[in-house]
C-alpha cells in the first residue's frame, strides 16, 4: 500500500498557509489540509481518525485560540493506534532557546523546522519515501 501521506497544516498566518500549500503541491505533488489554530487542528483530527495512511502535521507554535504547545498536550490524549503513523513537524520562527528545547523534547515532534518553510530540507527528512 504505497499511499501518499496526508498533510495537515496548522497555521494562523494566511501568507504562510498559501506559500506552504503551494510548496507541498509543487514539490511533493500532494494536497494539504489547512486549519487556523490548534483547536481547529484537533477538530480535523477527530473527524479523520479513520485515516489509513501516514499523516504529516505541520504545526505552528504561536497562534491565537490554541497554540502549538496546547495542541501537543491535547494530541497526547488521542489513541496510540491513531498516532503511530503520524509525524509532526513544528514550524516556527522562534529564537527562544527554552521554546526550541520544549519543542525538541516533545515525544511527538519529529523535527523542528525554522520558518520560512525549508521545502528542500523537509523533503529530505520525510519518512514515507
């Protein structure tokens, strides 16, 4: 079963949404689902727990309503069965070393990526090829 992964972008910045969507479509020939904050991202996950393919989540940290750290706390409550095929890449422009450590120490985060979105680095890091 060689299905393309499903992408979910959790990002509040409309320009970043547009740029990342175009990069994913062009570079990886995949569509991307977009939500505007962690709460919408969780709702999307709850509605798609029957996915039978790899889910790659691109998660911003600084967002209104529910930020990336709060999202990760809630994500922890999802079933292990659902989470096992997922990969979370945190996208952030933060320079705060405490924040970066918190991101890197999270068990669910596959990788921390600096904004602007580094598509070529990201393609090399993907674990579904």
